[in-house]
C-alpha cells in the first residue's frame, strides 16, 4: 500500500519539531510524567477530547542524525500517553509525505515501535520478561497475530501523514498500572521512502539499539495526576501595573502554554514556534488579570475582520456547565486585537489592557474589573476556560494556537473549554508544580543561537548545562532568580552539528530536554 501527496508541500528547514509538536513537554528529573485518565478514549485513531489534556511530546532525535531527504517535516512525530487501572493508552502523530508498507520486513515499513524496560533496570543488557519491543505497521490492527505487538489499535490517514491510537490492556502491559511506577520508555517511528527504510525518529535514544540495549531507554513514571485536572488560578496580593511588562508579581504565577494548534495544520506555520502562546492568569477581589506572550514572526492587523488579525481570545463558561450548547449570560468570548486598548468600544472585549512588541513577537496584559468578569471572584469557583491566539500572516489568518482544544468551535460550544478554578491559598497551586514546570527552546533546530525558555515552581537561581550524546558537558550558564530564559549561542562553545541534551537545575528541580544544532 502506498500513498503519495498529490500537492507540492514546501517545508522550511527552520520549522521546528519541538515548537510545532510540543508545548513544553513535562520532563522532570529526566522522567516523563504519564497522567491517569478517568475517561477511556475510543480507539478509532481520532484524538478524542480527553487527549487534549495530555502533554504532546515531540520525537526530535533522528537515529545516527540522519534527517529525512524530502524535507525537515517529513517523519516529524509526537506522542501522548496516559493510563488507568484497565489499560495503557498511546496516541501518535506522524507527518509523512509518503505512506509505504510494501516491504516483507516489518521494520522497513512505515510503523511505530514502543519499548518498555518494565522495572527501569538500566542494566545495559536485554532481560527477557523485563524488556519489550513492540512494532505496529501502518494499517495493521490484528496485533494479536504479530510477533512483537499487543493491544487494540487504529490508524487514520491525515492530510499531512497519519495518526495511530493504541490501547494495551492491563494484563498485557509489562508493568503494573498503578501510580508512581517508574519504567524505561522509548518510542520510534520507522519511515519507508524510496523503497527502503529511509530514517528513524525517536523520543530518547540516538541509535538503533533500543531493541537490544534497555540502557538507551528514557524514563517515564505513571502518576496520579488526572488528565483534564482543573487549572489552578491563584489569588495575588499585589496588583500588576497594566503596561505590557511582566511585573514581579507575575513571576510568582505558573506559566501555561498552548497545547495544540487548531486543526493541527502545522504546514501553514511560517517558522519555528510561530504562533506559540504562553499565558498566566491571577485574580484578587477587584479584578481578573491576564498576561499573554506570543512568538510571532510577523505582527499584522490589516484585516477588517477582527478574528483574522493577530489577537488574543479568552473564553468563559461561567458555571462550567459543559452542556454542549451556547448559553447567553453564561458563555463568553472576548477578542483583543493587537494594539487596540479601547476595549469598552469593542463588541467582544472588556477591561484595561496594554501591548508590547518584543524580539520574538509580542506580549499582552489585561485587567478585567470584578464588575465585568462573568464569574464571582472568590476562592474555589470552578469555571470553563480557554485561551486562543490568532495569527495573521501573508494576508490571512494563518493558524490558531489554543490552550485546551483543537477546533475553532469554542465560540459556540462550551463543552470544548478546559476547566479552571480560582484558589485563594497560594500554597495550593504550588502543591502541583509538575503541571506547569517545563523547559523548551526555540528555534529548534537552531544555528547558531537559540532561546531556552523554562518555568519553575517558584523563582530561583537556575543553572543551564548542555551535554553532547556522549554525556560530556560542553557549555554552562547561570541565571538569577526570576529570570525565565537563557539566550544560548553555540558559537561561543565551538559546538559541531548534532543533538544535545540541556538541563536546567534550580534547587531540587531538574528540567531536561533536547535540541538540535544544524550548521
């Protein structure tokens, strides 16, 4: 079976896998945190609503550093995983310009592989009963008949490649499905182009030895944190100045990033992270406060239609009805177009706001007085909440980045909103730092410089260390407390092209990710 794109797709090398497919994957102490779900997905290859609450993790490593010949995005891939007492769930997305499964050797066909080191032995040798490699060839769902694979799965061809959804029953899972179990984990995509396996992309390792050597696996842990658990919006005792600057009081607030792009149409993005969005929200008795930041290579507001301009949108489902229909007086959509601050004259928007252009896009700060906020500003109020950014490039609304869902129906359908809760005790929000803690970099790949963004559970001095794949430290930097990014220039360290692991350490917090230098 072979399928080739009928249209020409132009890929730009600077378009980053991490920026497009990831929103700050939660990796703490080198451990991928796998959340628990209370809603089992339907195994049909479609991304059910529950999947939007799971961190989308990129696979930025190419085995032996061999990139696809047909373009950077070809074989770009990402995955999401979650669990419950009954099963382990996996959802993978691959961008692929040619789907081919005509080889008699399964490993040479377009396929997903997943690996488990059940007890996380990291013992540099294959242990029967502990180490597993399962391969899933595109289109095949009769897994029980296979040599490597178990579970129930489904495939869906997309405009840009394909998706794969998998359910592994508890009885077949190589480790107990319970909170706090740590295990070795790796996943790989095989790409068949031109009559051969052209390349392999992976989450963790950089070799083709995962099938033999469990020490090349990354580490994951099942955690009790639930998918879709409400976003905690904490109270502040210091109101910010509404000037577009991030005052010190904002540094105490966890930063949240977009979880998806509407319709997942990554091909339209004009550069790494273009339209990636980060935001913070807080409240007091007088107002609801919002601070948003967008990475945007072109700020444009020349459309007569406000939704087609660079803008923020925020949504409230005031009583969290989740009733799948718009209810006047309960459901709200407010749009803030870049540069406009006369909100009272607008149709959708309320409040006092300010904009600021910066090196990689812009920021927006907003204050909505208590009288205009559609929810009571009091602790423990639970409401539906969504944030969207519209990006106008090349004379049109190119794409939309959103915190929660993946469609453009939030304005009509409150059931698509995520859930948030106002908290009055700051310590409550900080009890769950892993939900917000992240580290990521842009652009990625980069040459020669990249910005490494990070979010800690509290402002702290942070040390950046960069390692090659041999584990040798090649660079280090230090930031003072309250800073949230490193400006990293590889030219200062005479680094060759390749994949690097970088680590941000602040007290007991250790944040790790990968980046690629392409010269």
